[in-house]
C-alpha cells in the first residue's frame, strides 16, 4: 500500500472519528496499545473530577453517590464487549489476583477432579498463579502441555481448562466455542484469559458456553497503567463458586460487621477489599469510548491493518509468526528476528513504538480506534529502512531495559 492509498483508506474509514478520543503524542506511531493503551482525552478530566469533587468535596459521602456500585457498573460496560450479561461481570483487583480467586474456587468445586490443564508458553502470570493455586488445594496439580497436545490431555482428572484466548506473543486465537464444548464433553470447566482479546476481537462468552473468564483493563480498554481488571462467572455457577479471598466487600452485608463470612449473591462475592476508585475512574472513562463502537468494523479494520504490516514485514525479510487467517488471531502481529530487541529499540528511537518479547519476537499492536493506515505504512517504511540498512546494529540499541 502506498502512502496515498493509505491516506485514501483513512479518509473513508468509518472508525476515523475515534482517533480524536485519544491523546497520541505528536510524531509518535503507537503500536503498543495491546500492552498499555494510550490516554483517552476524557480521562484527565474524569480523574480531576474524582480527585477534586468526588474525593475532595464529597468526601465519604461519595460511597453512596456511585462509588460502591462502581465494580458492578463498570463490569456491566465490559459485559457488552464480551458477550456476557451485565450481572455476570465485575471489576476487581488485577488479572493475576482474579485468576487466583477463580482457580482456587473452581478446583474446590470440581474435586475429586484436580487438574488444571493449560498451555506451555501461556502468559507467565497465568502459569505462575496456577502453580500457586494448586498449592492451596489438596490433590490439585497443574498440567501444562504444548498447544497440539491439549485435546488429548483432557481427561477424567481435568477439573478445568485454563486458556488465554489470544496468545500474547504469536497472536494465535483459540476457537472459544469449540474448546468450551470439548471441555464440557469431558466434564471440565473452562477459564478464559481475555487480556489480549477484549477490545481487540469480538467475543461471545455466553454463546460459547464459557464458564469463567478474567481480563485486563489497561490494554485495549485504555484504563491506564495498573487499571483494575475484571472477572466473569457464568450465571450457571454464580451460586456455587466462592472466592478464597473472602474479604468484607464480598460479604452479603459488609456493613453488618458480622464476625462470620457469608458470601454476597451474584458477582459481588468476588470483591475482596475496597475498590480502588482512582483507577476505577480512569477505567470507566476508557470504557465509555467503547459504548457505540461497532466491533465488526474493528475486526475488519484490524485485519486490513494486519495485511498492510504483514506485507511490509515480508518485504523486509521478517518471519511473521502470527496466523494469516484473521479468524485465528487477535489484533497484534509478531515477527521473529534474531535481533528483534535491537530493531525494536531502533524503532522507538524513531518514535515508532512497538515492543519486544523474549527471545526474538518483535510485536506490534494494531488498534483500529486510533491507528490509521497511513500510520502503519509509515511505520512499515521505517521498519524496512532499519532492517535493510542494518541501523539496528548500533551498540546503543543492545542495552536491555527492565521492561521490554
Ligand atoms: C497482560 C496480561 C495479564 C496481566 O496480568 P496483571 O495481573 O495485570 O499483571 C495477564 N494475563 C495475560 C494473558 C495478559 O496478557
């Protein structure tokens, strides 16, 4: 695609107006919205209102003026994006903590079955948290196998199948409907990590018959660094599962101040402590952008942006590791190159921001709400120049930062 063609596509893009909803620094081409979504223009005012009016002026009265409802209210806004009912989603804690709560609850429920089946190379925290969770439930164990071994590893011991919907490195996507059915036939529950798929591709948890899910607020949902995360429990299981982090905000009557714990009905039981309202305000502002977004348009544009960058990568001799079929991937594209880290640093130096994933993956988030075809074409030109000129060999690009 030439720059002129890209500009014409941008002019005809039905999602073009959403670009103005975000603050993208002048001259920056941001291809890392799958890791930290950019700042929505409405967020600073929402944060100021939270600080100055809600906290500053209204003080503790704010708990009864919208704060105490926030985890459910914001959860309902996420529900629309993931094919869940409004009362099947709640915002709480981090993705890691939510995973722990659901894994322990599901293991306790599924006994005598005790195996969590998952994929080797899953996002690290998912496997780490699963390791911790099985240590809390007698007889439980984690069985992680290669993707192509998952189907044959589902057996009568499998308590639950824990999968990350879209793989953080390769962008490969599991067929949620097919895997949920397979797990159910085997008598196992399903737990989906939607961190790399919510806001990236259309999701239908109810349609797929998914049992549980977690997901992240600071990636495609643009909720800000360390934004609160969310969890979903199908109505079928809501009265059955109970959180191991039995804190007072998940109590049926937190202000009854009883000694004994009694879980709240519905999703509220998944709260542990007091909701982080400053982060909640930013997450809600980010989510409000999504209110009228047509997810089909997002998926179509994502596929077209992918093809544009895939063509550039192929011309530069980069090895694309993401599936060519749009139905089989999320909304990022990854290339393998032995000098991926240095190439990434050279790109950042030229204000094209993607990221690197150990050991050799160069990863670019394709976020249709604020990324245009001209951005991707320009980024592709710069990438091509860096690779063909060998500019990335500059020793300055070799030094490793703590966060890649
Ligand atoms: C980003 C991400 C997380 C993040 O977990 P935190 O608890 O927010 O650090 C978890 N799982 C997956 C698959 C992710 O992509």
